[in-house]
């Protein structure tokens, strides 16, 4: 069974600084997708960034970037120039590329606080 | 573009009572998901629909939970009878297809007393 582990229950960063959230996963599949989702206090989950396992280049979306280490099964999220609006729960998620029934599995989340 | 709509936002019931949640996905999205998010945990998939057919319900407690997606659009999730451990946020999500980005609703928070 696939598992996703986020070992940091909480993280704190000062505004304008950089923070890295960690995620590891376990799978025997070779083709899969990895995601970071953000869940603000209003609870609506939104996609932050997505990485296809077959791509060696790390995904980047504005201030958000990932460090994808396939051999180590590691997928960390770096947030640069942190803003107050970045405060939220962040979930790492994994989805195998095995067809219609492939399931999105989430980690337990990391709560990010942004301080002035 | 309208997002995923869910209702009710909050529901408080006593154990052994029944409850139903409703979800209206984004127009045109073929795939619909129900997730259960217990406090302090990540969302767990309960059931996944492709149009009006069930793709995965392996983690749905079928003795008390049921879900349907009529005409491949709206969906309802029902719990009967509810247990204390069913207290959670129930998230509905939809995507164009199984490979597409998931768009989530704001969730329905259930408290079972």
C-alpha cells in the first residue's frame, strides 16, 4: 500500500523568508504523480504544485518549488518570500498512474504559521 | 466558473441518527470524489465516481455509509446510523477525468454527539 509521510506537524516562518516542508512516500510504482495542496482555515483545499515522476526537472510555480528526489522517494516544498496568506495546512499527496481507479493518498499535513 | 458546491456546511446529530450530504461538482467534470477528513489527519478517500459509476469504494464503511451520483452530476453521501467516530469534515471534489486536477468544495463538518 502506498503511504505518504509528513514528519513536520507544524512549521513557522517569518514573512519574506524561505521555508521548506518535507514529504516522503512509499510506492512500488514507477509512474505516478505527486502534489502539494494548501488548505486555509476556510477548509477549501487548493492545488499548489504538481510533479510527474517521469520528469526529472523540478516543478516551479511562482514562489513555490519542489525538490523531487525519486530514488530517495522524497518530495519537499519550498516557499520563497513567504507571505501572510501562505499560512495554512499543507498536504503532500501521491497518485499512481495506473488508470481510472488510481487513488489520491494524502499525508497528515503540516501546519504553516507565518509571522511578522 | 462556479466551484464545487456542498451542503450543509455544518451538521450536529446524535449517534444512531442519520445524515445526508449533497455535492454539486463543477459542470462537465466526470469524476467525483468523497473524502473524509478527521481532525488532525489528511483526507481519506471514501468513494470515487466516474460519471455515475463507482470506480473505488474500498474504504467506504458500507454497513453505514452509502453514496450515489444520479445522472452523473450531483451526488449524495448518507450515513445511517451515525457513530461518534464519524465526526469529521466530508469533502467533495471533482475533476475533468481521473488524471485531472481535483477541485474541492468547502466541506461539510459533521459532529456526532
